[in-house]
């Protein structure tokens, strides 16, 4: 009887925990994707700045 109660409580706990675990994993994945996108945007901005500086210096030379 004691083992059945323990099993029932454990399975109930796992069932309650599972969706939350899935949601937290999904949130972590979204955060990671968001930070990767921010990094890509920063790299694009940096590249654009380098191109602007390059164009400005070449215009000054010629």
C-alpha cells in the first residue's frame, strides 16, 4: 500500500512537472534564438559601419 501511494504521488508530480519542463525548455530555446538574432543584427550593423567608413575614405582619396 505504501509503495502504491508513493508511486501515485510520484507519477502525479511528474505529470505536473512535465508540461512546465517543456515550456521552460521552449522558453530557453526562444531566448537563445533571440540572442543569436541580436548578435546577427549587431554584426550586420558593424559590417554596414565598416562599409560606410570604407566608402568615405575612398571618396576622400579620389
